[in-house]
């Protein structure tokens, strides 16, 4: 009993109490919890019996894994290697660690019911934050805030610090963290400052400290310069005529801005156009013409300038009632000035009479006209009518005439001109006159830049309007309004200006000339649906692509969103300058990527918004869910008998969503590039049936009776067209019309030998569609391909007959390159007649034989072979000659023994499942005699 107690005391001293260990791992990674034991020999002896080992892992008094008396058990999400137990390694591995597996793990190891080891391991998740800076606009010298987001970190807390050009801004502080739905934390910190001009190109940084490690994100701020806004009016002498306002916006930045017009709180539209200032800022002037009805409403008119990052727009305002009083005063002032002018004219009449009465009248008319600037349309939209206007005031505007120009090209009214291209007649003479299409003429010489003219076949729409003269109340002046309505086209009006010249009827002298500012032509983009496709290098990642086309100008913005925030595109043609097409329009695309699992489960909604200056509201496109491109098999036709209907079908597999369309089309007969002629009704589709959670398949069939006419045509065909939302272009499979009929094949090859030792082998095949293919070969143990002559005719029974003839000569020793050509030239090696092709056994077959009876034929002119082996010179082919193939047979072990000659022909045809072979073998008697 005393010895037993001593043994237990000794074993207890072997137990190792390991101090607690801390293990940290990132989310979704594997982590190993150590538990190692050294077995004493006094307990285990020389051999460790694995059946006596007991291991138990627990976490927070809950069993995780056990091994021993009961069957081994381990929870899902954990693993261990039981084969390492005999080495004392009882470590536990956590698979794809998450927050819910954190805690204190206890490892207990016993051997033969004696506890040898006990240790604690504390496991926790360490997730570093992800930094993001939302793009923000700040206002120059105005209190502004920058925000820095830290997302997805664990455990809290984090501390933020800010830098400017590498210099730390003293604002480090601990920020409260907010727990998200997935158990991780997010925090946000704000930096308040007053932006200056020096901050425009400065690099700011957001630095976050988490669990002893730093992360930093650098960025630059966008600074908005507030403009000065002044609203003015064009002079007007009456309340019953349109009133023109212009809004001067000075010293603003950036260039992207918009101006809105309000009357008594109601929004009025406006056009964009800017110019550069020497200090790098921009300036612009915007006009708006109030109709007599709007002017009669009175009240306050405001010009509001909106800029990025500015909550309250800069305003300029004017009260119409005050303007009317100024106009009345202005009318009185003009009358007084007119009286003074008349008095002055009376004083200098004597002086003017010296130079002639005509000079006085012309000078009077020139001075009495008041011409406004050219007023452009608020928005010049491609394909929509716009109008430019000039207002002329004077005492005799009824005798005033205007001429409009596009750049330096005169414009005439083309609103009633036809669009036929036959009207195009351009006679070019740089010194006299240029006649341009559709009513445009140019009488001045061509400038260095060249006039802006429509290209051949384009139609420029212009309509001239003249309103007036209108008599102003309380004044002797009259008003004339000249307008030009046009349809903007990029190829014609991009970068152009309008010019208006004012002169009197019958006079060539130009009284006044006004030139408009350059105007921007707008075209709203056409936005496609979001296209989903698999990434070539990673099938688990889906790319989402949206395309915008037919827009102008080229500045366009794509913004991707999903539930929870904004996405960053991985590829975008909009980030660089898109290139215009031949019509001057731009196209661009944007792409982002997401895991396939998120799209397949339908838990993530993705959308994209497209912003362009021609759009009043952004265009939005949303995903339609997971999309998989279908696989379409070739068309298979089947029929049990010639009198029954023909059934065509093809398989459509592995597509999603299940909505799919199948159309059957009939093709014209004959050519390869047949166009579809008509849609065939009666097609059926079985399915779609689900094969996998997000995959479907279907079968498309078509039953139709082939008419006798179609059988005779043996042309045309049927097309199966498959359309699906994943396809930019439909998938088409084609089946050619025509019966597949096997030919009639003889049982053996016909053989004829000449006295020269040339063998003629022939084969006659009848019928069959399409044409059969033949391959001749000859040799001994191995075969070599031969050259044959084939002719095709129609027999007496109306069937196709294909006659193939192959001639060969045996040889036991291959000749040299020089001897072979000389021998061919000497003996000819040709059968000089077509009769051998049709029937080698009939009379009239003439073989070339020096020692035979047919040696009276001129070899040099009629029997020379058209092809010499290893000859670099091509000779004219004799269509009447039958090519002689030379077959080399090696000798056997004995000198008088050689291999037996074999001649084989391979017959292939679509109606034959396998090729058919016909073989002729040289008899033993002939071989021995030789």
C-alpha cells in the first residue's frame, strides 16, 4: 500500500501546468491551439499505447473535442490529427475562425487514467480596420469637416490622427466605436478646419491606431471657391416686349457648376458656358429672356449658383417693379437725348450740306440703331430645335435687313428644302463663289481653318424668323426681332459661333455685327442594362458592366452602389477621355466585381447611377440577379421513314435566369451566307427544368413535313436562334436542307495491267448525297497515299456516278533524284487518254511502252508526265493524262522474295457511321513468277 501511494505521488509530479497562452488570428483564417506533452518512460514504457490515451478539449465548460474511452468526437469547425497523439502533439485547429469561437480553451491529457497535462489557451479575433474617405467638397475659407471611416475592426477601440503633407495635425483622440450587425466595429472621426488656397494641392492623411499597429490613407481635398454673382437686365423701352436678363458669375472654382433661375420661387432653365480668368478661376455670363406674361407677374427674379460641396447657393437678385421704373426714366432720358441730338443736327446742317445730303441721312440711320447681343438657347440638345435671337431698336427698323452666319458661312432658310442627296452640287472656286448643299452659299474666299459645313449627305435645318417692326409706346423708336431656329448637330455646330450682320435694304454697308459666344451641344447618354459575366481567371468572381453611348460632351460619371455603401469600380473608360465615334458621339463603360455567392443568393442588390450634364436626373440601372450564358448544341434531325415528318432539335443547357426565347427561321437555298427568309411556326420547347440551384436546361424541337420541292432543291436550311438576357447577340445553330443518302459501293476494285507493268485500279460508285470522299493508298506492310483521277457524271437512270481511277507502277529499289526524272522523261509514265478514267478495259486505251506496239506516239509532245518528283519547275498539266504512281516494295530476307503489293481505297460519307474499305492484294502466283 505504501508503494502504491508513492507511485501516485511520483506521477502527480510529472503533470505539467502550463501558464495560460494567448492566440490571436484574423477572421476566416485557421488557428492552431497548442497542447504538447512529453510521455515519461516510467509511465508508458518503451511503447505508447494509443488506446490508453485520453484527450479532452473544452471551451467555457463546453466540450469541443474528446478522444479516449468513448468514440472520438469533435465539433464542426475544428480539427486535429489523431496520428500525432503518440508523438505527444494534441493541438486543436480552429477552421475559418469567427467571433463566436473566441474564449478560453482547456486541454486535458491522461494516459492509462492518469492525468499528465493540463493547459489553458485564450483565443481571440484580431481584425484590422479598413479605411475610407468619402469624396467631399469643402468651401474656401469656410468651416469644413473631413470624415475618415474605419470599418470591420475587432476588438475596439481605435484612435485617429490626421496629417497634412506629412506633418501631424494635433487632433489625436480615442473615438467611440459602433458595433455592426456582423459583430465587428466601425468608427468615424471628423477633422474641422478652414480651407485655404494652399490646401488645394496638399496631401492629407488619416492615420488609425489599432492594437499596436498603424494604418494610413492619403488623399487630397476638393476646394470650392464661392463666386460673386451679379444679375443685370438688357435695356428695354416697353413692358410688353420680352425682357432679357444676364447673370455674371465671377471667380469660382471648379469649372463644373450650374446656374438656376427662379421667379417668385419657381425654377427657370438655363444654359452652361464658362471662360478662364488669369488667376485660374472661371467666369460665365448667363442670359434669360422673360416673356411679356412673365414680366407682367412682377416680383423678384433670382440667379442661384450651385457648386459641389456648397449647401446654400450664391444668389443674385433684382426686383422687376424697380426695373420698370428705371426703364421709364430711361425712356425719358432717351427722349431728352434725342431732342439734344436734333438740336445739334440743326446746328451742323450747314456743314453737312457741304458733303451732301446722302451722307447725312446714312449717318443718321447708322447712329439710330441699337442692336442687342446674340441670345443663345438655354440648352442646345442634339436633334431638338433651338433658337438664337437678336433685338434691333431704331426709328426705321422697317428698312433693316439681317444676315445670319455659322462661323463665316452664310445661312439661308432650309426648313422647306428636301433632303434628297441629288440636291448636292458643290462647285468649288476659291476666288469666286462656293455653292453649298441645302441652301448654304459662301461668297468669300476660304479661310485657313475652313468654313464649318455639313458633310456630304447631311441636312442642316435652319429657319429664319422676323418679328416686327413693333412700335414702342411713348417713343418714336421701333423694335425688330430677328431669330434663327436650328437643329443642333455635333458634326456641324460643335465649337461653332453664330454671327448676325445688320444692314439697310439696298445698301452693302454693314451697320452692326454681333457674334455669339461658343455654345455646348448636349446629348443624353443611352445606358444599357447591367451585364453580368464570369471573370475568366476566377469563376467565383462576377463582373458587372454597364455601358453608356451616344452622349456629348465626354464628361460622364458612373457611381456603383450596393446595400450598405458605395462600390469602387475596377475598370472604367470614363476615368480617361473617351474617344468620339465618326458622328462625334462618345461611348464609355464602367465595371465592378462581386463574389458569385452574393449574387446567387440574391442577398445583394447592386445598382449604378450615370451622371451627365445633359441629364436632368441621373439614369439608374439595377441588377436582375445572377446570370449564366446558355450552351446551345448543334441541330440534330431524325425521321423513321421518308414519308414521315422531319424532327429537328437542339439542347440548351446551363443558363440562368430561366427566361429564354427560341425562334426557328428558314433560309434561302444555295449560298453559304444565306439570309433568313421567314419565321417558321410550330416550334416547341420542353422545359426549362432546373438542374442545379441556379442552372436550367431546355430542349427546342421543330416538326415539319419536307415538300418535294425542298427535297429537289437540296439547299437552304433551318436556323435555331436562341435569345437570353445574358447574350448581347443571339446564338444561332444552322441545319442545312437536304437528304443524306449513302452511295452504292462495289464489292471489289477493278484491276487491269498493261504490258508495261502499269496497273490501273478503278471504282464506280452510284448515287449518294452529298458527294463521297475517296482516298487511295498502296504499298506492302505499310501504305502510302496515291494520286487518283475522279470524274462525276449523271447516269442513264438519273443517278450520280463517281468514277475514280488510280494507276501505279511497282518498284523494288527507289531511284535516285536524277535517275527518277530521266526515267520519267524517257518512258513518259502517263496514260494519254481519258478512256482509262471512264473504262480502262475498252478499246482506245493507249499506254506508253517503248518495247510494245504503241511506241509510235510522240513522247515529247503527248506522253510526258505533268509533274516530276523533286522538280522545282511547274509544267503545264495535260488534262488527258492519267498520273502514274510509283510504289516502292522492299525485298524480303531472300533475294528473290519481295513484299506483296496491296492497293486500298478508303470511302467516307456522312451517311456511313464508319469508313468503308476496298482492298486488292497481289496473288501469290504473280508474286512467285515475278
